C-alpha cells in the first residue's frame, strides 16, 4: 500500500464510522433492491435467452 493512501483510508474510515447508521440503512435498502433486480433479471433472462445472446454481459 502506498504511504500517501494511508490518510485517505483513515478519512474514509472516520467518515464511515460517523455515518455508520445511515450507511447501514442504505446498504440494507440497496441489498434488498439488488435482490429484486437480480430476480427480475434472472426471470427476463430465462425468457429471452434465445433472443438476446450477444455476449455483452459475459454469460
């Protein structure tokens, strides 16, 4: 790790510690949201697997 990155890491950790409640709430919301997105994505993919197979997402 580069020495000049250490202050930045401390600043980020201090920021996270100060805002941990809000960040945890945001993470919980985004995790739930990403599960919904993944579920919808999987549903659409299984239906449209034959029509779009351009390899864009590396599946």
